[in-house]
C-alpha cells in the first residue's frame, strides 16, 4: 500500500535527527523539524532491509540521494547513509512501520535490548541442530554479517578477511563441522596478542546456537562466492580450491601460539 513503507528496527534511537544540522540537510521548512521525539523514535529509527511500493521507494531514493552528500559533510561516521534515508523519509512524511523479523545479525540481540529475527532458531532448534538445513520460509530475509562470529576457535569477520580472498591464489575458508553448536560454550578471539588464548564464555545456549548457525551459513557462502570467481576468471589448473584459510594458526583451543591472520596476504 502506498504511504506505508516498512523498515528494520535499528538501535540508533533518534540520532539521525541529532547528529546533523537539519536545516542544512533538509531545509528550514522541512517536516523533519516538527516531528516529536516519540514519532522520530517510532517511525524513523529504521534501516535495511526496507519494504515499500515502487512509487514510495522511488520518491524516497530521490530525496535520499540528495541528502546523503550533506549528511556526510556533517557526519562522517558509519551509518551516515542510513541517517540520510531516515531524514529523507521524514522529509517526505512517509513514516515506516518498524519490524524486527526481516534480519539477523547480532547473536546477543534481545538480551542487550536489540530485537532481531532470531525466534525461528531460538524456539524450534537446539544448538545441536543449528547447522541443519532450514527451509526458506523458516528464515529471515537477511543475514547481515556485520559482527564478529566466534565459537571455540571458529571465527568469521568481514573486517578481518583478506581483501584478496576472492582471487585465484587465495585458499578457501575451512568450513565448520555441523556439531559446532554443542562442542563449545566459549570462544577465543584471533589476533589478541596480549591475552591470546583467553576463553570468553557464551553462557546462554541460544547465543551458541546463533553463533553456530551464522558460522555454518556465512563461511560456506563466502566459499561459494570465491569458487564462482575462480571458475570464471582463473586457470583451473592453478586456481587454489583448497579449504585451508583460517583465522588461527592452530584450531585446538588448548594450543595458543599467537598469530594475527588479519595481516595475511595473498598474491593476485
């Protein structure tokens, strides 16, 4: 229905309205100036995934593109482009119905005040089944892998992955076993030189299930992306299809020789 877009609830409160000069970004007569604190919180604390009619999204995007450069002049940090979207929607008087079921990202969600689409896993599957196959209708639309995901020494972070991972020479990631959710109730961070080997507890079972689910889904899909590239752009005889890439020198939690794999590089 036109005029009733949906957006995912994010935990940045009313910052889109407080971190920039609203007059500079939207103009002195913009409706953004007249929204109550409550309306800002309820209708415009939103981010992707979005759902809207083509008409509404087209109108929002035009204004969004107009606002983004000015927002970035005022606020140069992460989420600036999302703040610009919120302001564009408010400027056009298109309040968003906020939903929490479209996305999963933070394994600690709900326990730390965030709300995400984890109930499918929390209510139905114990940790030992977190890596089982799920039917599409059981899953949220998006896995936003913007966090560190850790269980035992299994780890993934897009920020620590080599920028040359998708290349001809780089190996594929080693994929975790299906029972990872029951093998560990802790994690060991890679690259922590001062306290490398320290076990950080994951006390709550659904934290472990969420970490296992994410690792079992993100890592194979990253490999699929790399294989897609290798199959089409590399010499099949020399391309590296070996699953050898990990973020720890040794995957045994009891063997903790320090290494920092963020500095690992691969030739083109």
